[in-house]
C-alpha cells in the first residue's frame, strides 16, 4: 500500500520523451474514454462556465492539452450555446500535439503550440486558461509557477482540474485499468497519477505560498476524486 500522506514524485512513463507515437495514441484514446465516463469533461465544462459567464465570444487555452479531448468537449458545448469560441492547446510533447491535431480536426478555430508553457508569449492573452490532469506531473514548487503563469496570462481567470490523492481512488483506478486497459502507459500511470495527486490541505498551502495579493481560489471536490480549483480575476 502506498503512503498517501504525501505526494509521490515517482516519474510517470508518459513523461519519458522516447515513448513511441502509437503508444501515446492509445494512451490518449483511453484517457479520453476515462474523462468522458468518469466525469472529467463535466468538471472541465463546469470550470469554463464558472469563468465565462454569459459571454458569446471566448478564447480558451489549455496547458498540457494532451490529445485535445477537453477542447473537443468544450467546443461541443459552445456550439450548443451559440458561443463563438477560439481554442489554443499547448503541450511540450510533439507526439501529443500531432495526435491532438487529428483528434480535433473538426474544430474550426483552434491553434496548437508545441512548447514548454513557460516559453509562451501571447500576442493576445486568452480569456481563460486551464489545465486538466497536468499539475500532478510537477512538484509543488513547479505548481506554484504554473499558478503564477496562469494568473499573469489569463484575462478572466483560470482553473485547474486534477486528482484527489486518496486510497479509494488509487484502488479503484488500479483495478479498472488492470481489467479494461490495453495501454501499458495507462496501467502504470493511472494509479501512480493518484499517488502524485493532491489533498485539500495541499492546495490550500500551495496557494498560500504563491503570495499573489487577491488570489482567492475556490477549491471544490468533485466526483470521481477530482479537485476543481477556480480563480477569477
């Protein structure tokens, strides 16, 4: 049994730059299924709507966009609501961007950037910046840098959708991925991701230590074992 009292910093296989493209493709496909079935996309949509309000035109940027499935889910909702949405996806992995371009080929207004998010200089800052299952790949100090960057670059605000470190979440995803996944990346990384996840005190401490005046995160627990943290400017 892992020690859930503190975050694990054991590297995930997906963070290895030498993973073949076809393995990443399968991993992205299964993550999209997980996000759809276990409510990840619904949480992301809640974050978007909480910051977007009644606007009918919006620019939304995702850091660590992976296969682009979050952006697909948001665009589908925007179309239903008559919102003119422009999307930007950022990922450091060329293979993820390559797959994301294929996966979102029906989205009309979307740009992808292969880069470390810290190197991005926006000509026009996005209205909303978000990440989903991104922050747990980093140390607490690096997460503080992500928060600071988000705050500087988002016009309206930002949100984070990430994992709750909890024994039940770990056992559940370990058994589900072992039984149903065909991806060795998912089988290894899904339970490890939970070990690298966060508790409410983790988030409260991290935001307290960022030190930005007026930074007032709304930290909410969501099923299944996720945190939705929103910051409005």
